[in-house]
């Protein structure tokens, strides 16, 4: 008899409830990961996420080897694979941590019934959130649609329990079931290999996540509230991809921050975890969050075809330095500072009137921290069509945003090197600078701000008139 542990968005050993439950059962443990690209309603990972996944799985396998175990890999339908592997290794129990999008939840329920019908015990646990989406309810018992009362309700619940320790050893079966080779999954780009910037920026895996959290707490947390919106500063945790792949749990982060003592900075940082919780709350209760406007009135919004403007935005050639810096940082490193994410998303949906879903898909493909709940909820928030969304008429002025949050142009100089020699007075308005050779290769603005703002407001008013 063995216990099968199905790893998913929890590629870690510490604070892994499913793994610890299997260890408590006292049977040999078979760790499994399934690359499921077949289940209906399940979204395939983007290119940058696939790169991260490869290295994260390799790191997890290495950690398991150090405990006398290994990771079994299988590609295909998870429903089929878990059942087959359970039969192959004579599993009496199967454990996993829950995933909360509707496509996966439906598949999990079917799998659970099939395994139980075969006499196999199934244990599923909360390992990816602080609070279950169904635990947090409004006074009427329904889901929340506004963040602030949601987060207050979360904080009124019993606090998250202490994180679980990592196991020191894992009992292995007498023989191992067959496994795919990770390299054969071809998750890494090859022709061409565009991942040089990702390699230079990131080191996936649980060990790096723990070190990154410790460094953030020691070096940046105290100044987080004042510096978090400045993209040139190393003031954010950069834990988002580690969190997206479950290399560190939200519970580990919560308790590590709380152990530093209460402060406005720690409260603000934990509220970012709260937004992630809120996003999953929305995704659980409104399963089409990634595809449909949360506010149905936006179904009639007169979006424009992206065309060359969309391509200029993707490549960082809009003529607005802060927008272009963000998009080039994304392309190079698979990540973008959160303030700049808001600026670039606002520019696409309001200056260019391009459907938020186009931007969400681009971020899904290019972000190493692409997250089905966070990505969709945040795009809808910026576009004005989501839950607790910013009012549509609140249109970011990319020039003023840049001058406020990157006043000396350090961020722009790094990612838009053709503007590096401009003084701070004109770096965010290069069209006002004296012509220099470097400016000849930097494009003029693809749309004028005031005209774009007027057009966006007219489009928004058309919704009210239609209603």
C-alpha cells in the first residue's frame, strides 16, 4: 500500500498539507505531477510560465531526491493519469491541495468520486489560500464584490494557523511507477531561445522563495508603504511567481510578516495578499472571470480593433516612455512592477480602447507570475468593468504618473536606453527635448493623451446612454 501525493500549484515541501497528511498515514509516498493540457475549461500555461514550471519541477525533484524520494511526471488528463498511477502503485490513499478555478474543481470532483468508488481514500486540503472562497461571506451569505469589506471580513475570521514544517525524510515504495522525462515535455523555448532575460533575473524553486522572503523582510518591508509605487526602487518582494507556483505558501508569508510586528507597512503588504485572496474569491464564485466582463453593461462597450496600436503596445513602442519601459521590462524579464502594470493596462484599455482581454492574454503569455485569478481580476479592475473597479473616467495620465513615481527617470533610462541621456525634465516628454540622434529611433506618441481621454469618456458615456 502506498500514498499518492498529487503536486499542482504547490511545488514545495514546507507547509504542504497534502504531503504532511501522506506522511502521517505512515505508508510509502509517491509524489506525482501531471501536466494537464486536456481537461476542458483548464487554461494552458503561457510561454513564460512554462519556462518557470520546468525549472520549478526540476528544483522540487532535486529536493525530493535529497529526502530519498523522487517526482513522478505524467502528461495528459489528470483524471486519467492520477487514476492510472494510483492503480500502478497500489495506492490506498490520494492526497492533493485544492485548486479553485471551475474547470479544475469540476475535474477534481469527478476524480474524487472515481477513486472513492474504487475504495481509495481521498484527502484534499487548503494549501494555496489563507481562507477558503466559501468561508468569507457577506451578511446575506453571498460572495463579496468589493475588496475592502471582503478583507475586513477575512481579518475577522480566526487567523491562519502556523505553517507546517518540511519533512526530513519521505518513505519510498519498493518500486516506482513509470515517469516521463521533464526534458521531453519541451517546456523551455528552443528555436529561438528567448529566455536569456528570465535566466538572468530569476531562480525558480522553494529555496529561492524562502531566501527572497527573508531578504524582503530584512531590507524592504519597513519602507514598503512609502516606496512600493516607485518602479526604480527595489522595494517590492518579487515573490509573485514563487507564490503563483506554490514554491512558498501565503500562510508562510503571512506569519513571517506578522512575526515582525504590526505596522502600517506590514498591513499594506498583507493587503496585497488580501487582493490575491479576493481575486480567487471572485474566480470561484464567478467562473467566467477570465472571459466575460464582471459588469455586464461593458458587454456593449465599443472596443476598437488593436491592429498596429496593439502591436506597438506589446513591443514597447507607444512613444510614452513609462509605458514602453514597462512593456520592455515584461518582455525581457517576464515581470513588471505593479504600478507600471496599472499604467500599461490603463493605456491599452483607455488610450487605445483595446479590449482588456487582449491585454490579459498577452500578460498570461509573458508573465512568469501569470495567475488565473489575479491576472483577470486586475485587468478588469483597471478597465473599469470588474469588481470594485476603478471608475472608468479615472484615466491614468502616463506622463503625470511617470513624473510622480519615476521623477528622475531611472526606471525609464534602464528599459528605454535610447532616452537615457535626456534630463529628468524631459525624459517623460521626449517630444519636448531638443532632437538628438538617439531620439530619431524613438517613436512619437501613437495617440495624444487629451484626445485619447476625450474619446474614452465618450465611449463610456455611450454605455450609459444605451442603458
